[in-house]
């Protein structure tokens, strides 16, 4: 278990039924300060919702169609990872091998700061990979896992990342953020392009164009190319990760293709749900089915 944090909580209104924006602050074991913005609503077992790594992503936007439904059964914590949204822009301050490991450490730091001893984790893309890293690093702090198209999967025969991943990693390079770049990337997230409204694209672009994020983007091409820290599906610990897990993957996912699920199948207690007419953003493109399936999975032991 990684315990090298010194949290300093500042929590505001404590009524969990209110999804008011709040934040906690702390320091890593090397003394770097961090801040994580979050919203909490509902009552019951703790569930932490973890967003993806795309430009302009936030917890509230990624789970806008799920929070109300899940909060009827659980106490839902919706965070912004360091590097995005209202949180500090220093994902790399957590000292992990790479972004996914840093994401897992950030979630653990958050749980320590707000006093969550154990939580179910629901993670999309980057958030799913971060959830897996936390489950491997601190298994006693994690209940069940719901993982939607997590990164780090290896696709047999692939010679490089998908176009969606390339667009994500290079978004802040060159001339920096632009509406055209953002629109091209967002187009990879869903199968039904009609769901992408001009308002959604505008909001994501404005969030992505934060000067603090531009100065320190959380995800950029790794020096020397991807390595062990990126391909977490090859982590030998996965085969002995005993958590009940549910992988939800869109058959039309153009960011992390469904073929990337194959190496994750070493997890002994994982189920796999493949959704047709679905891209990378399963919780947003098919919210009713997602909410029903996830609620049932988290509530029942069988």
C-alpha cells in the first residue's frame, strides 16, 4: 500500500445529498502540494467515479448522465484528476511510473483525505486504468471495479496508437488547443455523432484551454515511446487481482479498440460486457443500460 501522503482536508458542506463543488488539499511524500476538486451526492456504499483523460474532461461532464441514477443507491464521489478541471495541474507530482500509476495514487490520496476506507471504483479510459493501478497497489482499499474501455490494453498486430490516442497526446503540442482539434478528438468518443452538440464541444474546448493545463498538460507522448508503465494490461499482478470487476466496452470504440480487452482477461473474477452501436464513452452514449447494469453489479454479490 502506498501511504506517502499528508492530507489537509478542506471539505465545506457535508450533506452528501448536495452535489456542491468542494475540494481537498494535501502533499505527496516528496512535499509536492496537490488539490483535488470533487462533488459528492447520495448515501450508501462509497463509489468513486473516475473520468477519462481527454482534453477538457471533468468528472461532472463525463458522468452527467449517471450521477443522479447511481446516487439513489450509493454515496458517489465524482472527482477531477490532478491535471484536469478544478484540480491542481500536477499529475506527475505523485511519483508513479507513468500517468496511470499517478492517477491511482491520486485517487488513494483523495480517499485518505476525505476518510474513505474502501470504495468501489468506476473508471472510463484513463480513469479505468488508474482504478486498476490502485487495485493492484492497495487491494484492501478497493471494492468492485467497473472499467469502461480502459487504456493500457495491447492489441495484437497494432503498430502504434489509434488516431484517437494520437489526437489526445498531441492536443497541447504545436500550436496548442484549437476548436478543430477538440472537435476531431471528441468525434472518436461516440458511435452516434448526432449526440455531439455544438454546446458540448464548446464547453469541452473552453475547459481544455485553461492556461494552467496548457502550461503542464497531464498526458503527452512519453519520452522514448510507450513502455511498461503504459501497457498495464501486461502487469503480472493482474492475474492475481481478485476483485470482482466488470469491463464494459463499446464494439465501435475508436480510442481503445475492443481487441485491447484480450490481455485483461487474465483477471480471474472479471466479467465482460460488449455494447453494440457504442463507442468509447459507454456511460454517456448508453446511460440507461449502463446505470442499470452498474447498479445491479455493485449491489449484488453474485
